[in-house]
């Protein structure tokens, strides 16, 4: 996958399937494709600035854990 430009969704799906073992089940293929779709969705959110800074999550979380 040593490419310098982004793959299309179809190319990413095909590369994902190619990377699985030959004996992969339909279930394994489905799970891997679902995982890759979630990763791509998260990457788009990050690119769009739809993220919460670590400090904003860490501070309230630490108070919840200590209670």
C-alpha cells in the first residue's frame, strides 16, 4: 500500500479483503470492512475538527474515577 495519494473507498475495501487470509469467512470479511469503515469515518471527523481535546476529556474523567 505504499501510495502517496488516498485510495477510493472501493480500492480500500478491495485492499482490505486482499490482506485477509485466503480462508477468511464472510463474517471475518464483514467485520474487517466494518472496522475499516469506522476508522475512515473517525479520520474524516478528525480532519473536520470534530474532536474533543485530550485535556477536556481527561479532567472530568479523572474526577469520575476518583469518586
